C-alpha cells in the first residue's frame, strides 16, 4: 500500500487549531464570504427542490454551457456537451485526470516549488512525481532544458498551476509554448490548474494554456470556483479537455463522486452570471493587501528577501543569510513541538513551528512545496488586513527579540 | 417582505413591457430550449450586425423579471431596493415616452418551473420560435421542458415560423404542436436546411449547408455539434429576418420562399 502524507498546509491548520490565540496566514483561503447573489440563488434552488437529485455526471447543462461561453470570451474554446466536466473542486479534476492517464509507475513532472497536494495526487494514482526546480533568480521561471532532461519513457504528463502557488508568479506565453512543444514532441499531457487566473495584478498579461488550441489534445484545463468567488467550501470546479480524453476522464469522475454537489453547481452558475463585480472587488482587496504585506516585509530585510508577487494571494519570502545562520545555530525543539525527522532537518519547518508555538502565527513552511521551496515561508494575503498586520508584527517582534541580539 | 417586493417588481415590469410592445409592435423571435439559447442568439446578432433595429437580450436575461428587463434594455437592480427604484423609473420613461425602439427583438426564453412559458407569453408575443436542444439535467424522468416547449410552439401563429432541430428527437416531436410553417435544420436527410460534411480540426469546425438547391460553406472556431446547430439555426433566423426587414410583412404572412418549409 502506498503511503500518502497529509498536506503540510492542512497539518499546519490542524496544529494551529490547538494553539490558543494563534492567527493564521497558512491556508490559501480568503477571509471573504461567498457573494450574496450566489448564496441567494443557492437558497432559491434549495427551496425549489432542484438540488436533492444527482445531476448528470458531467454536470448540469446550464452551468457547462455558461462555462463554454465564459471560456470563449477568454479566447478558449471547448464543447460543453462533450469536453467540459463539472468536478468537486480542482483537486478532483486533477485526481480524476491522473487516474485516467497514468499506469502504475508512470512519471509526472511537477515544478518545484508548487502546490503541495499535486505530489500526493500523483501518488494516489500510483504515479511517481518528478520535481523540476524553478529558477528563483529568473522570477521562478521554467527551465525547459531541465524539463527535457527529466523526461523518460515513463513520463506521462506535466502538472502545474498558473499563476503559481506559492510563488505568486505567472508563466509567460513563450514558456507555455515551449512546454507545449516539448509535450507534443514527447507525447505527454499538460495539466494546468488556473485557479488563480482572476487575480493577476499590475495590468500584467496573463496567458492561459487554453489559448493554444493547436495543442488542445494534450491540454487538460482545470479551474475551480473556490478562489475567484470565495467558494472554497462549496467544492466546485471544472475541467476541459479534448473530447476523446474528456470522455475517459468522465468515467473516472463518475466512479469518484458521481457528480459534483448539485447545490454547488447551481451556485457556480450564479457566480458566472452575477458575481463579476464581487470577483473584481476581491482582486482589488488582494492587491491592497499585497502592498500591505510587502511593506511589512520591507521592514524585515534583515530576516527576509522577497519577490513581489504578481498574482494569486501568496507571498513567498526567502530567509536571509542571517536568518539561516541563526536558525542553524539554534537547537531544534523536536520534543517540544513534536517534530518529525524531516521537519527537524528543515529550517523552514523549524521556523514555521517556532512561529506557531512561540509567536502564535501560522505560516506554511516552504519545504512543503518542494525541496526548492526550502528556506522560504508562504504567507497568504487573502486574509483580512487586521490578520496580516497582527501576523507580520508578531513575526518581526519574535525574530528581533529572539535572534536580533545574537546577530 | 422580499416576496411582496419581488411580486411588485415583476408585475410592474410586465405592465411596462406590455405597453412598449403594444406601442412599437416589434417582431419577436423567441429562442428556447434547455441549452444553446445564448449561442443561437449571439450568432443571430453577429449575422445581423449590419442591420439596424435588431436587439437581443443583454447577458442571458430570460426569466419573469429578466425578460422584461431585456425588452426594456435595462440592467437588473439585483438585491438593492434603490437600484430597483431607478430601474422602474427608467423603465416607465422608456415604456411610455421613448420613440425609438427596435423593429426586431431576438429574445431567449428561460424555463425554471412549470408555467414559466405561459407567463412569458403573456408579456411578449413571438412570431418566430427556435428550439435547438432539449436535454435533461437529472437522471430521472422529467417532462417539464417538453410541456413548456409545446406551449411555446402552439402559441406561434399560422403566419409565423417555427425553426426546429430535426436531429434531436424530442425537439422534432414538437412538430405536432405547431400551426405555423416549420423549418427543420440538421444532418437528417429530411431537413430543410441540411448540414453535411462536418470537418473538425484544432482550429474549429467547417461544414456544408444545403438549402434546397443552394449550397454554402460555414465555419466556426467553436467546438461541439451544438455550435454547428447554433450557427445553422442563426443562419436560418437571420435569413428570415433579413427578408422581413426588406419586406416587413413577409415573415408574418409566411410568404418567404428562401427556404423550404413544411406547411402544417
């Protein structure tokens, strides 16, 4: 039996729930409630008796049709009848796809650092995740040479999110094209999770993988309503893929969940039809909070360096040499904090747990996102400005008080 | 309180819409069915972009409140009382005083529950109806859409036109409810407007269209058979409307010879 480990993000949240007075910037969840127009429509459908039965396995037709229209406005074309499947969030779309395309021992290339659950999703499908380091000095970009070097006969797919979590960076059109050309040459699939596509700042151009219709047989486009419409608890998203593959994935999806929660499907339809302004408001709020968190990081240059995120709602500051030095010199608190061996060896885990138990703030250790995420922490600025303020003040005070004098 | 407020808005919008329809007497094209309404409407508007006096629903406003808003060309007030007051005041002005109004309205008609079509037909009087698809959302039997669509088709006058997808069994079965001439479109040999030789690649779809002796080629960058149907249905509607704009009464009197039709 292959062993999966609980996502480190979830582990941090569980640990945080047991710490009195702790404030969390760990999990990637915004502090906003689902927009009123969506909740109102959900209640109407519940009252009308529209939600008690299964929908057809690919999802309610109105929602799939609305998704096709919405994608078409973005220049992305899929047939809602055969190529769009409503899923229980993005992770179900990824899992159903991997279960469809992988045989035992097949390899999936994953950028490092990236979202923690991808590796476990690959293992869940009896695959082997192969991590490819991103180039931090070049804005966490893809190095296509590394990509090609890691392709073997067993490589079946590449899986990544764009914009990237935790780095908050986006892949350029050129990079995406190169990835697709390599995928075409090597006959591998390209799974792209665009859950943060609506939160791109500074008027930067975001290039969706779906725009490359020439490669549509290779592409599995994945999106979730969780972040864009503050609907993380509703568990609804979708995937779009060329007809032949989509029909195979549909069979897996049927086995996994039969259909996505019907009340959530109606709510997702309401989101597309009515919640544009709310989504825009979220984006503007996150943009302001990004400035807030960056201004606090500017005041901690002694401890962190960082790249200003251009998208999503995460900052991924890197430990300064000084911080690495003092952390290495500090004896671990293995027993006190119930650290596992791999956590004890990781400075980012040690700092994250130290901050949780001593400063009462929850962050995600960078090592959780891959080895190249080590010596970083992830801070979510989707949370309220008050929470961001409290966390950043506590981190600074903790580091200054504990390590400032030793420096 | 909310229900009362909604009822007042609904009834007042209905009154305003009936007034403006009575004043201007536009030709109304109703696009209905479970899906494909928006695609067809958008495609009709694309095909008629050079014609003046043609308007469709903004977004997909197609319900008891949405449809009147579409006719009056007003935004929704959503959950704000103040916005609704503005909407109703603007609607009153448009309905009673506005002189310019489209000659052709291309409107989606939505169905959520039994009786919706009957209610919408008490507001607008379509002369042309288009139905491309009737799919079920749920895995058990439901005849709601069948009954509602039969209600719409039987409403279209003898002088109007009904445009149906012959490839879709449930849609084609609506034929028996129509007293208006029917134009069937689809791949079936019996179709008046026939789709042939569909070719698909990564850039979209190409296909041939046969209308009597007339042959043409159409292409779309969109995928899926429903988009082919939408394009063809829109093509049929647009042809009818263009003829109508040239000679206003033709479509109403059913004298247009541009496409084959079955007289009922």
